């Protein structure tokens, strides 16, 4: 049981987001300041996702357990165009 709880806590401390997009695209995570550091800022380059193969990824470390809301902004456009 201790190992299961430790594994669950370790998973809560790292949040990884993935999005499939094209190589020329820019993907930025926009959300509340508790997760992103800025509040719903689609231009915050510190939340830019990194292209890994054909998938964009953003990893947040030491994330406290809780509920987070976020969107991925595609090419600076809230509509995803």
C-alpha cells in the first residue's frame, strides 16, 4: 500500500501535456496562475510546448495535487486555427 501511495504522489508532482500538431505550429499552454505562472496568457513563452517527434509536450514539475484548468493555444489563436 505504501508503494502505491508513493507512486500516486510522484505522479501528482509531474504534469505532462501532449498535443499532436505540425512542425511549423506553435503550441502554448494557457491556464490559471497556479499551474502556468501567468493567468490565461496565450503569449507566455515560458509555457511553450516542445515538439517531440510529431507530438508537442509541456512538463510541469512539483505540481501540487488539485484541479487545474488550461487550454492549448494553437499559433496564438484561442480558436485553434
